[in-house]
């Protein structure tokens, strides 16, 4: 989807997404909470140092920014997106210590080795398959050695996920990214894949069951997956 197409969806983005997600129960905030619960758990289990600079790549209207600020209070937070209207709406959230910058879809507007953590949340499937490797390579350029890349993506093996994507207007024509594909690309580029967790097994109506999700990380049937990789370049 082009910059102008994302701009056209920006003002109605959350409502459109919530409508598509209704089939699985919950809304966009429920799914955001589950993703960042996974990131919080990974950071705690691996005893990783607190990051000082974090990039939300493809931040859109900024749904993830408050979660990142809450999780990493005191860190400098950055968001980039190709959609200028989405960035305007993200700015209206007034997230502290957050800088929003336009991105041309090719070269990130940052110096090399700037970020400790880069989050790519449900963005890769919007990038044409031939361009995904170049995008992940450019992200790596901006990461510190040993920096953490966090990829959240829709799970193509989950039938409810496929329906949500099929019914979502701004996902028309996208190609979902399989777990093996993204792992292979990252390894070829010089990332070390640390973990791949399957996440979001339960709808909001069954959220009490989320306490058992840790034991299901190995099962490739969650609505989404979380891939954690370290930049070795």
C-alpha cells in the first residue's frame, strides 16, 4: 500500500481494524496489550539491559507508542512511517520523549548503530515480498551491535487471522509472512534469531486463559507470532 493509500485510511484506521478484529473478540488495544506483554516477558526472561533508544518502525497512528513508553520509561522513543497523516495522528497522542519522522520507504533518516531495540509490529506483510530483505537490512544498519529486533506478524497458519486479514480494507492484496520466511531472511542478513514465540491464543472473552499462553509458545497456531533477533552486523 502506498503512502497516499495509508493516508486515506489513517483517520478511520482504528475503527476499521476493530471491525475486522471483532470476529476473534476484542479490539486493537487488546491485541496490542498481548503483543507488549510478550515483549515484557522476553526482556525479563533474558535479563536484557534497559534500552536507551527505541524505534517503532511503521508506527502508523501510534497505537504502540504508549505501550513502548510505559515499558521502557526513560528511553528515547522514535517512530517512522510513510504516511504523513498517520504521523499527525500519532503526534496527537503526545507520548513523552517521542520523536516522529517521515520515512521514504527506502532509507531510514537515522545514523548507523543508533537503536538498542527496533519494533516492527504487523508491518512486514505490507511490504512487497521482494523488498522485505532490503527493509530488514536497512533496519539493521540503524541498530547497535547486539541490538534487539522485535517482529510481530500475523500467523498465516491461523484461520481466524486469515479471515481478519481478508476482511480488513487496508490489508487487501497483502501477502502474509510465514515464520520460516522471516527467520531465513534474518539469518541471511546477519541477525541471530534468539526466540520465536506463538502468541495470542485466546480472544478477549477468554482472557483469563492468557496465564497459560507461555506454555503454548511452541505451538504455531496463535493469532500472531513474535520473533526476537539480535543484530550481529
